[in-house]
């Protein structure tokens, strides 16, 4: 098994000279040195995720966001020094029996949050105007001045006035994410182990999506690992019928390989984790800019334009997620039990509809759909086939052998018919010649192939099967929807059992 690499720090022993160290002292020194190196190596191997001192406030902040603060609480804080929390707005009393806020309540909540931001900004600007001192000011100013006592700079309050940020709590959502992941966690950790990687990386989806299988971002990222389509296609099947980004286990294997590539390029797990959010090239530029591979140096020193709040905090959020998930029962109590995908996988030998697959496997259609979250609605609704090569997961008790040995659909008969386009062209030509007084019979003299004959071509007579669409049929025969419509009187959809002439 490939073990993950980590640069090991070397212990320094100073203050000794040859004249001052006895033989026994030398032996003791060497023994201590060996033990120290061994202990350092063990720590580096056992804990590939260091916690730099400069990140401790951010880690603590995210622990509170994930486990302490409700979604109906809003934390007003400094977006650079996350440990500096100005106040917490509490709207939990507005919520009754789990009902969502009404529109008037949402508007009032927004107003109060904006009012709190303005209030904090005024405090910071008053401190700045007072030369950075709280002398002669009120208790709020004294509280904030004490909060920033460890920050240098005459303009620290003016700068802080531009860094005010609000963050809603995630306690409910994070607890649900842990519950959703639990049925998958052991298998996800095993996947990382098989790839020679730390199993703790399996907690990253809690940061990416709170383990929401159906999560879609506004930029097109999907699934618990939030793969973009272009990146997902490098590792998984992503097309009009199947999107394996939505399958937690398939996406985990893809994420493991992607993270390993980041690690191989950057050499440190904190950097590889940050690259999952910010990109490998961006993190590499950051290490070059700060001349360090220490994640603390990168987070505090890199000033790349795209290296914003989310990227700076991604690793700290990961460490906080490790802490919270390890104490989930203590922090959240009894969590709901969630189902997971189970079953034997079989590679489809040819395109297959969901109804046929369920029938062959001897399982219910809905059970088959639940076991295969990668199947898109076009397949689950019966409008498209699962593609050849897709690894279909058969629920427990199903017959995977029947699916694997299924016969392909019968070949359709090929016949020769005249092209409707050619016939239409001949009719148009004949009408034009008639208007000019030319005999239409001359368009195709006996014994010579006329225009229609020249344009005749081979077509396939295809009987539409349940769930098929014009687009799917066109792809099956290597033609276009327009060509099929031109040869048949059809609109945007077709019916099961309908016969279509498909140009070859």
C-alpha cells in the first residue's frame, strides 16, 4: 500500500560542545536524538493534518458554527481574525414547530443584521478617530479595543471596519450531514485506504455539501464532493443519462484520485485539501509567493486575487469538521438513521432501459433507482436508456447475472424507400416546369433514373420502445432529430410502438 508522504521537521539540539559533553553524555545525547526523531516521524505519519497556531482561532470559530450556533443565529465577526466575534443575533424564538420564516420575518431579519453591521462599523470608526484608544468612549468601544489588543497597527480599527462579515450557524444542517454520511463512512474510508491516503479525508464532503447527494451549486458543481462537470468527466461517467457525481461512493473514488494528484504535485496534505477548493495552480502560486509550504504561512501571507475567504478557511473548516464529527453523539444526541446504496455491481453489456433492468434483476424499479443515485430523470422516467458500460448496482436479493447476460435488442430491418426530401424537390421542380410550359414527364424519362431515384436512400424501420426519445433514437443510428422528423410526421415526441423511418 502506498503511504502518504510528509516533510518531517528535524529536532535541533543546541548548547553542547565536545569539551563539555562526556562519553556518557554523548550516548545519552544520541539516544535522545534517536528517540526524538522516531517520535517526530511517528507523529508526522500518524497525523498528516497539522494545526498551526495561527489557524487555531479559525478552527475554533468553525467548530462553533458547525456545532454551537443554530441556523437561526447570525454571528457578526471579523473576516480575517475569525476569533473576533462582535455579537450574535438570535432569531430562534421566531421559529415555531420547525416552520420556515415568513417573508415579513425574513425582511425584518435582514434589516436587523444590516443594523448590527452598521453598529459594529460605527464602533470601529470611533476607535479609529480616537487614535485607537477607548479612553473617553463607551463600554462597547472598550470591549472591541480589548479584543484587538493583540493586533498591531495604528490603522487596525479602520481596516477592521471594512472586514465585517456575518455567518449563519450550521448546527442543524451539519448534524443532518453527519447522519447522511454515516451509512457510507466506513466504505469511503476504505476507498481512501485502498488509494494509500489518510481515511480522515472522507469527512471533506461535510464541508463541500453537508453530504447532500442532490446538491447542485450555482456554477454547476454536483454531488457530495461538488465536482464540476469537466473535472468529473476525468474520473466518472457524466452524460445525459448518467451523472456519477451524484453517487457518493463512485464520487469518493474520483475525489481520492483527484486529491492524490494534488498531493503528488504539492507534497503536503493541507495544501492538497486547500487545492480541492482553490485549484492546484493557485495553491502552487501561493507557496511560491510566501516561499513556504506551511499552510499557516500560505493562509496568512498569500494575497492572490482569487484566494478569498472560502479558500483561506477551507483547511480550517476541514479540521473543525474532524473535531465535530468525532464528538457527534455528544454534541447532537441521537441522530436519525439514513439509508445507503447497497448491492452488487454489474457492467451493462449494451444500452438498457430501467424497466428491463428491473425485470431481469427481479427487483422493483424504485428499489433499483434508489440503489443507483447516478441515474438521471431521463432514465428513471423511462425516456432514455442507461448507456453500455454503466456499472448498475443491483439491490440485495436481485439477480445480477441475468442483467449481465441480457441479450441485446434485435436488429431492425433495412428497406429501400425514396427520400421525402427528394420527392418534395421533384414536385417543386415539376411545378416550376409546368409554369414555364415544360412537360413534367421530361423530368424523369423512361429508362433513366430521375431526381427521386437519385435521391433515394436506405432507411431503417424502427419501432419505438417504451421510454425512447427522438434524441436517443437519433444517437443510436448516428443521425439527427431533424432528419428523423423530415422522414416522419412527428412533433417533439414519439409514442411507444410507433414506427419510424430512420435515414441510414
